[in-house]
């Protein structure tokens, strides 16, 4: 049995989100000078996940991870539009080669907040999801 890895799961989440028509950044937004944020986008913050025991033989084939998708927009409505797109994109099992996946579990997030550290201000709402998979 192969120990599961996090990157194919992160790739599957990114593919689902971009497939929903979202601009997605991994781990933060670009920091290059002159970068102008789009009107609405998502930022994916994955954790490294955890390989769990699938049997008493210490076979670590089960995988669980939590990740945050920060939904950002130029207004409250646009940030919530991104959150709706994320929720729709993650309402089906992810496709990870060699793995069977559960539906991502929506764990919610706090209310929309305004970021005045950027000009013009942006609104954002972080939403967390839990994913799980087993060998197929």
C-alpha cells in the first residue's frame, strides 16, 4: 500500500475551483510589484493532511486534510458570489488518481470582512473544507 500524499489532493481542489470559472491562487496572492487583484478570486490554503491507519497492520492508506478557501471580491456581493461558486464546485467528490474520495465537507467560516490594507479595499470570507480519501 502506498502512503497517500497531499499534493494530488491539492491539485484536485484547484482543478475543481478553476473548472468552476474561478481564478485561484495557492498559499496567497502574487506579491509582485504592479499586480492588480482581479474583481473576484479565491486563495487556497491547504494543510499537509494526515495519513491514518486503515487496518491493525498499521497500513496508512486513509487520508484526511483540511483546507481554507478565502473568497475575495471587490464588494460583499462579489465575495459571496465566489463563496457560492466554491461551494458548488466542491459539492461533488474530487478526482484523485488511485483514490476514492468522499464529498468535501463544508465546515463554514466567519462573516465577510473588509480588508482596508489594500487600495481599493476588498472583501473576503474564509471557508474551510475537510476532504477524505482511501485507496481505490
